[in-house]
């Protein structure tokens, strides 16, 4: 059975109480939609994680937005894999565009986090994407390949089975961003899939590659219908449970695959 991946990154928007309310509502509104092939996930702020896990009741996967690569040490303000482990989550978002571009995370930092996540048995959701300048100068392919090759450096074929990748063009994310056309997104996603197959000849082709960047109810179907898009990673359009549930329904109804 094919799987479909639909999730949201709540960024720095919801308090603990808001996160719990949102998750309860989302659990309720998606009760009739959930099916074995659907990987539904929500990534709240660190502070809300324990309550989020409880509110999701195992029906929605909960992830963290970031993680330090060290288990412990003099890293004020950082959160270690050991701490996240005790919360009972298994998904860690790594290298989101905002981490890279607002907090200066490099591909090498991202790689250390990916390796740490795998070492601790988490699923790393590695986020990559080209900037507007990369696109203008025609180096999107080079950028994506570099982010993958460095970000996944040292990952074994066995570990690769647990990796998820999200393609989020930086110019498409957030307020002021505009979604990539389905054709543009599909081309980049295919570059990513080809690179993963090259890096992990045995199973790279099975790594799910999600698209993110201004996904909404108007473009979700067109995007998910693309052959190289295995799921959608949504920001703003998913922060009301009702609208996220509507997108989920729409995507499942598009029926590209037998979920
Ligand atoms: P938007 O959907 O708001 O553009 O955000 C996407 C995103 O950053 C998901 O990680």
C-alpha cells in the first residue's frame, strides 16, 4: 500500500492551550478520514509537546521543530534528543528554512542533527529548498543535491528507511510566498528522488518526499496529483483544524493512490 503524508508545522504561533484545543478538534474532525495509509502529523512548539502527545491520543503523530545534536552539555537554550525521547515522540523536523535563514543553520549543522536523530531512533524530517536567488541563477538542482548530500552524509542504508524529506522552496514559504506550480514542484521533487536513489541504491526510492510552501485548499489537489509528491507539509492553511481537515479530505478524495 502506498502512503500519503499530510502534516503541519505550527511554527511559533500556538500556546499550550491553543495547541491542545487545536489537536482535539483535529482529532475529532479527521476521525472519519483517517486510514492506514495516511501519515497525519502535527509539529507544535517544544513547550506544548507533552500536552500535545496526550491530546493527540496516538491518532496523530506529534513531532518537534528542532533538536540539538548533543545529548547533554553546555548548550544553553537547546533541547537534547534525550529530553525529546522521554516525551514519547518519534518525529523531528530538521533544517527548516526558517532555521537555516533566520538562525544561520548550515548543512553541516543539519547533518549533525540528522545523525543524532537517527542514533536516537527518531524519524528525521529533513527540510530542504532553494532560495529565490538559487532559482534565478539556475542552481536549484545543485542546491538541492548539496543539501541532501551534506545533510544525509554518513547515514547508512538501513537508517535511510526512517528518513523523510520535505521540499520547501524558500521563496514559496510564508506570508509573501507564492506556491510553486505543480510542474515546478514535481521537477524539483524528482531531482530529490533521483539523488536519494543515488545515495541509497537499495531503498532511497522509498524515502517519502513531501512538498511545502503556501499549500492551501486551492492548490493541494494539483500538487498531490504530481507523481513525485508523496505528501504535503502545510503552514498557515492548516492552523485551523477545520481547514486542515478540509484539505485532508480533498487530498484523499483526489484518490491518486489506494491508501
Ligand atoms: P506556509 O504553508 O505557511 O507557506 O508554510 C510552510 C512551511 O513552512 C511548512 O514547514
